[in-house]
C-alpha cells in the first residue's frame, strides 16, 4: 500500500537556504563560532540581519 505524504501546512514548512561566507569574513565568523557568539551577532556581521541596539 502506498503512503500519502501529508499536505504541507504553515507548521510543517521550513525555510531551508544557505549562503557562502565571503572569504574576507570567514576567519572572523569561525572565531565567533568558537567563542559561541549569538546567532544574531554572526548574522549581523554577515549583513543578513540588521541589529539595532537602543
């Protein structure tokens, strides 16, 4: 008997994408990962997320 895949809903969909880290930032990002920096900080360095500190 053939199984039917569930219909995707908002809860089952996930955003899956990746981008290459530019060579000029690679060393800095690796250091941040070793120091267990917050994901928001790393994304800010990569320019993916704008961090506003009030």
